[in-house]
């Protein structure tokens, strides 16, 4: 089983969006049994809160079920559990490396690196633009799944 965690600052916008999009994607392809998918925060600001209403609205708009979720913070013990720890932007990556002892097993990736882009996924908490965030998350998740298939991990 491939264990994936998507991470952003608060775990209510981008990472929960990516978790729901990726879970839907693997289910549509009959691969759900091959994955454990979660999302977490690098901060403590939103712990216990549900996904942002903009995330919920965007998922509803595109017909993707929202994975039931409450924000939680990643911790060192999670490093042992997950094969892929995927951040949304450079700031997340820096925080993840700091929190996870420098990433000794090289498990930390930026989501859009799988599409060949070094772009950050903008935080819709600040931009208010959940449409662009969704498009970027979809690109990243599609590329990540293609990467796993190409390398015969699934």
C-alpha cells in the first residue's frame, strides 16, 4: 500500500482539496485498495477545523466528494508512516523539512514537481481563487498518479 499525505499551512484549503481530488482519482481508476491518503498541516492554527467553505464549494462544483476531515498537524511519527509527503509550496517544503528532521529518507516533494513544474500552488486563503488552486491541484495529482504508474508502483 502506498501511503500519501498532502500538506499545506493550515490543512483546510489546498491539502484537503488535494486529498479529496487524489482519492477520487484513484477510486475512479479502481486503485483505492493500493493507497492510504491523508492530509495535514505544518501549523497549528486550524487544528480541528473542517475544510474551508471555498474548498467544499469547489469540490461540489466539480462533482468530487469531500473526504471527511478535520485539520491536524504533521509530526515526526508520521514520517515513518508515509511514503510520500507532498507540500503545496516552497514555504511548506521548508517547514516540512524543518519539522521532519531534514527529510532523511527523501520523502518530501512539491506537488507540481510531478508535472515538471517548480510552481507553487497559491494559497486560496489569501487569493480567494479556488478555481486556479483546483486546476493546479488537479494537474499535480494527475501527474503524481502518472508518475506512480510509470514507475510501476501501482
